[in-house]
């Protein structure tokens, strides 16, 4: 089923009371009642195409909710800024994609947010020791891991990191967000939430979109966490765009090309509906570069 493309910035309310309620939910001032959905307000907050895309991505992940972004970096940066405050620390995997590395090493420190690094060879005990040595039990508010890591394909043990998160929560007496960048495995091949992750971040620029013709990002996870990330997304203005534009070809004729999240709905092999046949089949039939024992695979029947 193909969705129409909604090219609009603003939506009408039936009455002012309805508008007031939509804004209260969108700004996180009130909790949605059971089954209540955020109404359409303004496309920087939500729009039908983005919502459809988010619902499909949440389904692939088996998550409550998803938030679509202009890029993978905006998804990651917004998640970190939503959960980290000056004085906090992030337990941060090494190596990571260069943009994420730069954001944590160069940008977050400007906001008084520091990090404790761990690498693929670190065990529970060595990470425990690092936190103990830094006397950071009360400061670590996020465990962030990219696995497989870009560019080395190093793998991290998510169950062990979840146990570390539990220990920090116990010793620190506060909640710690467990965030996983799953860009390189994708939601069919690795399900970080099965191993305790609260949110999963993607550069949708890669496998999720089908390669090389759009930039987008996604955060999926438990509802309470994704709602918090979405609220900050609204104020940073980082929603994925929905557009068709007239593009002039080299022969002078114009045609409509899609951009941003409308690209995910194309009838081409890159569409989000075709994620399964794009990712599962080629690897499933010939074997994957990472041992299948490393991750839990969904049953073929589910699709
Ligand atoms: C693992 C990983 N995470 C995040 C990003 C950032 O995503 P984007 O380029 O869509 O902003 C990249 C980009 O290459 C990446 O490889």
C-alpha cells in the first residue's frame, strides 16, 4: 500500500481546544491517555509521511516508537543532548564513526559533559574498574555503544554492557540510558533491545534507505525515551523532510524527484518495505560476515 505524499507545513484544528491538547502533548506538558495519539500540528513536529515512516521503522525493530531525523548525526546528537546535562558522563565505546567521536570528544565537553571510553577488549571487570577509578558512579548517565563499529567492524557484548548499566544504576541511584548505534547490522540482523537497550540509533543513510541517495536518521525504542528525544527534536528542528521537487534533467526537461522521508516510500528496491528482501536474502542465503551466533535472528515467518 503506497502512502500519498503530504506536502504541507501546517494543519488545521477542528477547534481551539483540540489545538491546545495537541500542543500540550507535543511539548511534553501532558501524558497521552491510553490509545491517544498526537494530532497533526505543524510539520516540524509531525506529519503523516513521517509518522507512517516511523511506525514502519518501529515495527521492523519491534519497538514502541520511532523518531525520524534529518541525518544519523542529528538522531545521535539529539539523543545525547536529551539525556546528558553539564556534569554528567557518558560511558562511550571506542572506536565509533568519526562524526559521533567528534561530537562526544569535541562538542559535548564544551557543555561540561565528559566521557569514559571502553574498547572491544574490555571486560565487565575492566569497565567496572575504570568507573571506580574515575569515581564516576554518580555521574555516568548514559552507556553508548556502536556495534559493529565503524570503521573496524569491532563487536561489543551488549549483555555485558547492560549488566554494567544495571550496576551504575544501583551504585549511582539514578537511571542510565543504554543507547546502541545499530547502523551497520540493521534491525533485521541485530536487535539491541532484546539485550537491554533503551534506544537504538541509526544512520538511515545506510542500509535502512538502500544506499547513497538520501541522508536520514532514526531513533527507535521504548516510548518514554523516544518521546523525550522527539520533544527535543521539535525545538532543534531536526525532523526528516518530506518533499517532492521538480528537478531539471540534463536535457532540459523537468521531472518530480523525491527527497527526505518520501524516498523511503518509493516503489524501488530501496524502499523501506523492501528492507527484508534487500538485507535478509542476500546475506541469509550466502552467510553473513558476522557469525550468526552473535545475534538473535527473527524468524523468516514474521515477514
Ligand atoms: C555507524 C554510523 N553512525 C552514524 C553515522 C552518521 O550518520 P549520517 O551520515 O546519516 O549523519 C554514520 C555515518 O557514516 C555511521 O557510519
